[in-house]
C-alpha cells in the first residue's frame, strides 16, 4: 500500500516537464542534482537550531537586554486557590461582577480580594519584556546571518541579474554547495519556529504565523524536489531582507527606545513594500508565471509552484495592511505628542488672554498663525 502511494506521489508527470524523467536528474560527471532525501536533514538541523537558540538567549540575548535597560520582571506570587484557578482556566480569565460575587461567597473572600487575585493571575501569564526581547534577538540574528550568506551566495549568479537564466537548462540544473546550505538552513529555521510555537509567546496573529511557517516549509520543500532552486533562492532573500529591520525594531521597542524603534520600523516598512509588494509580484511572479512558457509547456508542478507563491503574496498583502495601520498610528501619535508639546510651550511663553486666542487658532487645522507666532517667540 505504501509503495503504491509512493509510486503515485512521485509520478514524473506531477513533478517534471514532459519528456523529462527522474533518471535525467541522477548525479553524473561530477554534477550533483537535488534529491528529496536531502530534506531529511532539515529535521535534526531544526532541533539543533532550537538547542543553539536556548544557549543564545541565555548567554547572549539576556545580557544584551540588560545592557540596554531591560530588567527581569519580578512578579508577585499569588495565593493558591483551587476554586479560582479552575474558574480561571476553564471558564474565563475576566469574570463578570456576578461571577466575582459568587466566587467570593464560595471562597469566603471579599469581592476586592477576588478581583485582585484574577488581576495578579492574568499578570503571571502575560509575557515579560525579557522573553519578547530574547525571541526577537534570536530571529534578528538568524535573519541577519542568513541574508549576508544569501548575498554572498548569489551576488555572482547570472540568474540574479537576468531572470531568463532562472529557466535556462531547466530542470537539468546542477545543485551548488552554496544552494544546498542556503536552502537547508533556511528550511531548518522555519521547522524550528514551528516546533517552538508552543513555548514561544502566543500573539494575536498566531494563526497567520502558523500558516506562514507551513507555507514557507511547503514552498521550499516543493521547490527543492522539483528543482526550482534558482527561483527559490530569489524568493528567500527577498523575504529575509525586510525581517532584519522588523526584528531589530521590536528589540528596541521592548527596550523602550521609541525613537530608534520608529526609525527602524520606517526603514522596515520601506524595504517591505519594495521587496514584497513591488519586486516580488512584478519580477519574481512574472519570472515564474510568464517566462517558463517560453521554454516549456505548462505542467502540474509549475502551476502548483505559482499557486503557493500567490498564497505567499496574499500573506504579504495581509502583513502590508497591518504595517500601514501601524504607520498610521505612529504618525498620528507623533502629531498628538507635538500638539501637546505646543500647548505646553504656549502656556509657558504667553499671557493668558493671548494664550487663549492662540489655542483657538491652533484648534483650527487650517490655521498657520500659531506656528509663525511660536517661531517668532523662539527666535526672540
């Protein structure tokens, strides 16, 4: 039964262009070609990365966090209470006033004590800044190193500068050692993220992260087996280059360095929109959707590859929507802070009647008189 499934799964018409057989991709004359068995190593490498991550967070990320001002949070221990704990885990983390009244009677406590217990219990489950920083620091370090490695691997490859070269000779394209390690390490990293989701901080977009990691592993595995290595390396480096700035922005956000965080986030946003919403759809998708038709007849694996890339692009649009929301919030927050600063300056620099008139002028969005008066005041 298993052999029948295996024979069906690896049918050449699913994976390869017409007239091409698996025997055409066997090693010969010193040339090495991709093999599905290569992917087995990604699982032990993923566990190896998890072990490396543990020591990295303990001996590098934690001292770095303390250096930039993040301290270990000491949380007040709560008094154990089996009734309240059972209600917290199986009913709700935020009980209503009626629930609090009933629990207080059942536990012989005051309502205030029950409210305080639930508040302390929720705080215990809230992830601390140190943990958030450690996770972001690990991802930043990996993305930085893999991006540098990717640039070193790809800078002299012809298909980086001429997309026609992506399909030149396909599928009889030998595997380079740099491509092997770039793919295997990248895939191992995403496996490690999937394996550690249970112990990592659970975020609001948890499901989107799961879909993203699964889509990434699926896409890389499929592109490996069908020998879409050249296009795959381009996809990987385009997606890694923006993540460096995102994770660094998170690190400084957890440290309370808001100005640095905002600057890094703006840089990330620019790189994200250029790499994932311009270059990826208009160059890479064009390369995988249109250019193969000049070399090959449409076949199943090529169609399936493009379906996965389109799913990835939908996720990019999803992230882009949230990035725009965050940019909007940052801009309006900054404007609000500037407005409060102006009002404080007015209250200090002007007598009350004049101050009242200027505040009225400032309340009109179209008025520029307040800015001119303030400039004059500062200059004098």
